[in-house]
C-alpha cells in the first residue's frame, strides 16, 4: 500500500554539485531532499556532501543516498534520491522562498 509523502515535492530543475563529481540537475525537491539523474548512481546508504544552486546562490548540504533506480546494468544513467541530513535554517528559508516564487508543485501524493 502506498503511503502519503511526509513533505510535498516540487518540480524544480536546480543544479546539484556533489563533492568530486560533475554537476547534476534535480527532478524534484522538497525540504527533506531531492531526486536527480546521474551516470552510475551511488549506492544507498552513501553519505554525500555538496551544494544546491537556489536563486543564484550555492547552499551547502549534507545528505544520504536513500534509493537508486538503474535502467540496466552498472554503467547506465540512473535516478537516485537524497535525504538531507544536515542543512542550515538559512537553507530552508531560501528554498521555501524560491519554491513560493516558482510554484510548480508535483501532483504525486504517494511514494
């Protein structure tokens, strides 16, 4: 049975820079994390550190890969989800302000 999401997701294409990797772009973002595409996604449970470009500013975050979805094999582009484990209050305020300015809430209520 599918459960309602704890935090609503919004369809924002933001740049993510993970330490030591090429930039990627988000599919959706919430206060709890984001979903993005990457060549050879990292394994679930991997800690990540990076920044997200919100409104022209780079906001640092720490997170954890919670799921991955590969199309086929290990060397194929895949989608992954990150849960924020540490962000500043300023990060949350700026993300909320950006979200209100942009809109575009995803109509996906269930996981």
